[in-house]
């Protein structure tokens, strides 16, 4: 007998046929009706048990959370709430579940409680929907790059360089933590370490991706990155996934075109393929919004927000123009911003980015040509000597979602930037080599995958869009 998923059975194509289905019991009521879910869809299929023909010992094991194998006939349902159901002819309990201790009972649980049960929370509708959308987004990302001639590059997780220059990195070492070897001046002697030098978990695959772009033309990375930032906000993780394309012979304007087309493509994919999950998440968000003060509620529903990105051309605005808009804005003049914009050179905060998107332009915004002093060393210096060819994409409700730039391809200028920041040239000798041998204009950007999943699902905490979140003081699972 063929085994079907719940999603397949709910389409009704096996009507009046013998079917087999596996799953977990969501509810069992009246000693007769099992609501069965296997993760293939939000919806459960009702399985009707003949309690007179079912051993009492089996009936006692049909508790919420139990895993079962059911064989029976798919029929049209006589009851309300479902179109099809399975008339059970045989049921096998594969794994029991103690109703007294199983934490995911059929009731509303807080997200905080479910984070403590991260190994089981995906059995709820909310998290199964989020994770199906996450999976679809991941597929759409690979499909987009494949369809557009990119090569997938696996950049190293262990690195000896700090791509962002922030210094907030996790050290990788095999030295004895209590008694490490020391140099003559009393410092840890990393020459005795496994790699013969100080190494860390990567914060970005960009630098290595640039090397491959300068040979393969168009490449991308999509892998885990790590940031040892002691931040417990709803937008930060210590371990997260990054999408980072790099393209040879592409300038900043082309980079903007690529990023806009890429984001629209993957959002269009989930709208086409995850409609049921998105509609559920939209309703969940609407219920959550009802508990907020009127001024804190979103002006757009979840699906409206996704169409807002798809249906609008991204507005391209220089950092300098944006600063003037913000300085003249009512929230700034009336000191409603938490961070008041007073002069050119300020590092924009989420409140400023959202004002530009949601209030001033009413469209996604790409800011470009940022002050060099607030951007990374590898971004190409403009002729004014004050700004770099950087670009950030800003979305409603979330602010910055993409950061990118045209990379500095001139060896002399890059050396000056590295020296100004106090970065030893020997740490980046191979990166500088790329500017010696066949240098060319090239660009790329980084998109934090969890930030994208957060936007697409409407969840409000980044810990809820990754299976097992890693945050300060939390590596439980």
C-alpha cells in the first residue's frame, strides 16, 4: 500500500482508495476523531477510528504528540471543517507521548515559552509555517543564481581575517585555555596553535568570494556566519546565514539592479508557492497587532507588504540627499527621533531608514554613496575623497535588509585605506594580490538570510525564524 503525505490526501486524488499515512497526533477527541499532521501542510487530516474494533490498549496510547501509522480508505467527510477524511482500518502507534509531560498541547503558547522548547516548537502551526517558508526561500535563492549564471562557492568558516573590521569574532583554538603557550613578552603564542596563527569563525565570505569572482565572473556564497556581539535584541544572532554574491565587471548601479531583481524574484517565488502558510502567518500577525496601541500597528498586512516590495521600483537616493530629508523631517524637528540627525556623517538608525521608506518615499529605498568613515575598508572611494560607493536597501518595518558596494579595485587606494585603519598588510596579502593581477571593477552585496525570513513571515523576533537560535548565554540545543 502506498504511503501518502497529509498534503497529498487533502487534495482528494485518492478518493475511495486504500491509503497509508504517517504523522503526529494533534488531537484525539471522543475516542473517535484523530487530527493528524505530518508537517507537509498547515492542515490536519481527520482520521476516524472505530473504537469498538480498536484495542483498548491502543486507544490509551492515542495522545497528542504520539507518532502513528494509519491505513484506511479516503472518503468525503460528513462533518464540517474538512472535505476529506480517512476511515481508519488499521492503526499502529509508532511512538507514544505522555499527555502529562508533552509541552506542545493544543492551546496557544507564547513565543518565549516555545523558544525554551526549540526542539519541539516546529510541531506548532506557526513554526511549521515559518520553516516551510524558510525552506522555500532557500530554494528560490539557489534557483535564482543558477538561472542567472552564478557559481556557488563554499567559502571557509574558519578564517584569519576580519572582513568587517569590527573585531567581534569567535576565536578558534586548540590551545590549553588554562595554560596556553606564551611568547617572551607574555602574550599567547598562536604559532603553537593548530593553524599556526590566530583564527576565528568567519563574519563574512565576501573576501574569498571576491577572489573567485575574479576568475569565474559571477559567484555567490550562502552559508553560516558568526558575530560575537553581546547583543540580546530581537534583530541579532550570534550564528546566522548570509547570502553574498560577487560579480566581476559590475559597477554600483549594476549591483543595485542585481539586488533589486534578486529580492523581487525570491519574494515572488514564496508568494507563488507558500500562499497557504503566508495567509496563516498574516492572520497570526493581525491577531498580534490587535494587542498593540494604534500608533504601533503596521499600516500594511503581511501580504500587502510583500506586494509593496514587488510592485514598486526601489527609489535610489544618495546618502547626502537622505540626510537633508531627515534633517527637515517633522520627527527630527520635533525631536521625536530617538537619534536626532544634526549633521552629515551620522550613521543612520532603523527609525531613520523606516521613515524614508514608509513616510517620505512610500517605496523601498536604496541609499548610496555613504561617508567613508562609517563604511568598511574594501568599498571603492569616490572622487570626492569623502564618500564610498556603498549601497543599502531599506524595507518597510525592518529598515536595512541588504548592504553592498562596488569594491575598491585600485591597489594604491586600498593600501591607503588598510593603513588608515591600522590593518597589517600581511594579514590581507592575498586580497591585495587581486589588485595586482588583472584587477577590474567588481561589486557585491550581503543579505542576512534570517532578516529576509523575518520580513517575509512577519515574525518580530529573529530567534523565531532560525531552527536553533544562538544568542548570548544561549546554546542549549
